[in-house]
C-alpha cells in the first residue's frame, strides 16, 4: 500500500507540524515518533504523554436488546458491568480464533459502543451484521470519532487543566463537554500507567489535541507516537492483534482467558474454547528477558538445550529496564516455568535469556 492509499486521522497536519516520522499501520499513516521513542516512552512512565490513536475503529450496536445480542457474540460477560462502564473483550470465530480484541462501552441496554483495532473493524462489523436479529442495527463509525490517549502519572493534572472529569473508576467512562463540544472520557489505556482515552467527534479532535498538548507540555510531558505505544505495551505484556492474538492464536494461548465469560450460555467460539480449556492450550504466552546484550524481535526461534520450543511474537529494547525483552508463544509440552534459562536465535546467534511472567515492570493503571 502506497502513502497515497493510506488513511489519515483527523489531526494528521498537526503531526506533520510537530515533525513526526510516519509509518503504515493497519492501513493508516501513523506518527511513529516525534522526539524519539525512548524519550517519549520515558515521558509516559515518569510524567505524561499524549497519543493520537484515532485510527482505532468505532462502531455502535443499537436496538432493543442490543446489549443482550452483543453479550451473546463477544467473549466477556457484559452482565458484569452496566451503563457508564467499559470492558475488554474478544470477538472470536467458531474455531476459537480471534477476529479482534476490543473495548465495549455499555451505553444502555439498547446501545453498545465498540472500539476495535483499525484493520479489523470491518470484519467485526460484518460478523455482527451477519447475525444481528431484526431490530438491531450495527453501524461502522470509524471516521466519526477521534481517539486521544493521555497516559502517565500526571494525566489527572492534564485533564483537570482542561476542565475534564478525572474522578472516574478504572474501565469506567463519563460523557462530558469541552468548550461546548461533547467528548467521552474513559479511564483506560494501553501503557500500564494511569490514563484516559478521550473520544471527541472527528471534527473536534484537532483543537482538543492542541489544548491537551499544551497542558501535557506544562506538566513536563510530550506527544508520543506508535513506537512508544509499542514499547510501553510490550513491557506490560499486553497483546497486540496480529502478534499475540490472531485467527491462529486463541485467547487461552494468549493468557486472555480472564476476558471470557465461561458461565454465559453462549458466545462465538464457546464450544471450541471450552474444549481447549479442558485439554489445556498447546502453547502459552510468556515473557522473555535477555541476559546478554541483544535486541529481541518478533518471529525469532526460542530454544532450550538446542531444542525448538516456540517463537517470539513481539520484541523490543525496554527503555525502563534497559534490556531486550520479548513476548513468546512457548509449547506447553516444554513445561516452561518463570526463571528458566532459554536461548533465542538472533540471526544465527544464541542469545541467553530468562523466562518471566509479564509484566516486565510494575503496573500503575489504578
């Protein structure tokens, strides 16, 4: 896909103005970095960072019994939450493969707002449309809203400076106003830090981003791009669809069984996933930390005593702990445990590593 074919978010000109470097992601032209990935990563961990993630999908399911229908389709149990709350969940096929992982906002019994990943939005919408009962509508609103993420210890101060609500429980949201325009504010994020995700209307995203950036800079923070978003989420062991989750990687293999409402009467893929749970997944997601100098990447072979036991799914240099880290799917038959020493094949070189249970750094979301 050429640059001319890539989609651009509502504030692309601002990223150009800020001197961002760009790369394609999920069909969108995304800002990778402004001041450098390490500096932006550190800003989020120590102060605050501002991300434009408007490429994320948006869809709304409406009609009498919309919540009940969505609950019969997606894995997590919407009955555990209610209006004003949000929930991480998965959209699976009947084979237990993951079409996407997404956030569901419970607006009312008759309205559920969904935020899927950019590249998978059309597939999620199509799957819901195909099985929606009469009276239930599913609308793709991908370019109706922006998504701006304020993440880090000083995120509360940033939102307070703009008069936006901050006293919100983790994974809850509030519909607010800023300068007379609506914005949904959710206490969530993808960094492992205290943070908020804001959903303004597409056309209101640029002025809100500029105001947020001014407040972020006043707190010693900065804009952050896709590069820092990836290093931050890898340190937390958070899955990325296409890496730790896919049509070939089940929720159980990715340690996402906690996002499945096993007691629900139905959800897509329930029979297959229930059988997999009983038998135990063939692979399991682990963290890997380098003991010797070397940068880990996705798609590298993992060995123990010269025998192949799995493959890395994501890898990076951790700015927080200053070593190479990775996520990897390892064969359950290898009986791997945290603390085991293994090797990763880095271009023919056996890099000594140790198996860890993610996250690699402390979680501070709450």
